[in-house]
C-alpha cells in the first residue's frame, strides 16, 4: 500500500489514515481494493466504483463520500475488532473537515454538529445493510438445508387482495405518497375501533388482508400510523403476520421502509420473525 503523500491537505491525510486503520478490521474477502470496490458496488447498487477509485480514497488523493464511509463502517462491524474501531460520527466529521478545511474553532464545532446529524441519517443505511445480510444468510442456510417450508413455500409474486379496500392495489397508479397515508389512516382508524371494542379477531383479519393487498411502502405507513395512535399490540401482530405470510423480497422492502421512518425496533421485529 503506497504511503500517503505528505503534501496533501491535512484533512485528506487524516481521513485517509482513519480509513487505512479500518482495513485490518474488515471481514475476510475484503483484503484488496478490487474486492472492496466490487462488494461496495453490489451492496450500494453503484456501477461507478473501481479499484483505482478505492485506492484514491485510501491514499487521500480523493475524499471518500459519506455513503462509502457509511458502507465501510457497516462492513467493519462484520469483521474483526481487535482494536478500537472509530465511530461513524468521527469518520463523517473527518470527511466534512476534509471537504471544508478551516482553522476556525466555531466552524469546526459546527462541522462536528453536522457530522452528528449526518451520522444519524446514515445510521439507517448502515442498519439496513446489516439486516439485509442477516436475512440473506438465513435464506442461504434454508436453501442449503433443502427445506420445503418457510421462505421457499412463499409465492414469488404478490397475492391480489382478498377483500376490497378503500384504496385498491394498483402499483402503477400510485403517483403520490398521499395515497399511502390515506390508506394507512383508513386501516388504522378501523383497527383502532375494533381493538377498542375488544374485537381482536376482526382487527387481525383486517390487518392480514391489508398486508396481502398493499405494497410494502403502504404497509410501513400503516405501522407508523398504528404506532402514532399507540395501537401497539396490533402493530406487532401486523409485523409478525407479514413476516410469516409474505414473500422474502417484500419483507426486505418493508424493513427498508421502516428504517427510513426511523422505526429500527419494528424492522428488527419484522426480520426476527421472518428468520424464526
């Protein structure tokens, strides 16, 4: 690995040094720049990564973007931890400092605050990668075991609605998130009424039909709406039923939508139920 050019700006050098310190902590299979580029491209759906680009990130000649730093930190969490790995917030602070070099203490304080906000935003991405890999590993184990149950028994395409909902399932007609909210509000109000009447069987049936009829984005909106009204038992029922009955791809899509809403615990409940 080539030495970092001492003539580079201090911010570039510090970020490159931090990235290099993470390399020994990466999991097996990511020992080379070529492997890092290939894995990051697969995980992040990027076609613009190359060995040369990765080399420039680690040498400080090119400032690594926030999304790559987030991915690298997530990958590091799956590897060895003999040392003290840097936090995502610290890495993003270094990245912002490299992009905005300054000696002003007030500005540096602002950069740290921005780094904290960016870390919170990108943590959802980091968690999503962890959850995606966990589910992928579980599905792979299931295939190797040759089990005919579980995910393999699930249909490969979404089932059509068993009942007529106020907002019927037509993915091509979904032009605005307002439709998601309207459907979620209707279902939540109905389920809340049934729950208040202790009619849990009918509430469960309503949620089951909604899960089968609606795309993952709308199901996520239902979960958000249920949580906001503190209809928590029914929210848990919806998540566990979805994990049991729906295809693996839809489960992953719902998990990603929940993470975007910041519902990390609900995403974990969903995926934990899916791998049981």
